[in-house]
């Protein structure tokens, strides 16, 4: 961990470490230039020379890299303009270290981490997850988080369905998703007003009546 922190310090010092020049400022700048857009786009990410680049992280360029082999995971990230960085190492395969690192960097910038997309989705899924039923309880359903998605589970003696939901817009009081049905997109909406949450699925309107059992 200490070695990785020193490595970040070298980048922040534009190639210098403890009075020694390990790389020129020009070569560091070349490494930090976006070269190729990566397939997964959340922040407009690109890949430079051995480093990943987020061009606009709360208004600043963020440079970093993560990786994992089985349960051995790591992330480093730094913001040259603000001279701050984080280094994380873990033996675990749970919450992604890259997201933990972005959370920490947001705090270092005195920004609200709740504005990060993955935090918004996590909080939305916590709000929407639970037990639902139609009028007079004629149909019951569960809304359950599964990885990056939510899914509706309707399981009784007549029906056994699991419907994955793809998020489209989780801003505002109406959270919009869609399900894939018969090769097409079926709109699914959650209406969240205070503590009241309702689910619109096909011709059904279900109200959240409780939380998932622990």
C-alpha cells in the first residue's frame, strides 16, 4: 500500500520522487492523454498509456487504474490539478474498489458522493426493493436487486416469473425501467412519493407494502 501511495506521489510530482527524476513531465502528460475510449462508458472514460482517464470528474481530470485476479483487487487514482490521490488494496471480491476509490476522491474534492452514478443507482434500488401487492392483495410480487439490475419476482401456485428490469431514468419521482418481452421493450415505472412507492407493470399497479426479509 505504501509503495502504491509513493507511486501516485511520483505522478503528482510530474515524474519526480524524493529529488530524483524518474520520468519527464512531458512523458507523464502523454500517459495521461485519452487515446482509446473504453467499452463501458459511465464518465466518458478513455485509456491512455497504461492509465485510465476520466476527463470530467466533478470538473477535474481523474487518472487511475484498477484490476483484480480472483479475490486480489486494487485501485489507484489521482487528480493532478488538486494534488490528491488514493490507493486501495483488498483481498475480497465484494464492493468494487474502483467505486470505493471514486467515493473517497469525491470526499477529497469536498463533493457529495451521492452524485456518483453508482451511488444514485444503489440508493434507488434500496428505495424500490421490497414486497408489493395489487388492490386487496390479489397478486403479490417482490422487487429484488440482483447485481446491477432490479428484478420483479412473481411466484405463486399459478405463476412463476422472474423479470429483469433495465434502468433508463432513475431521476425524479418516476423511475423508468424496461423489461424485454417477446423481443420488444416493455416500459416499467416506479412512482416514488415520500415513503409511498408504486409499481406499474403491464396492466398491473402494485403498492409497496413492506421490505424484503433479512
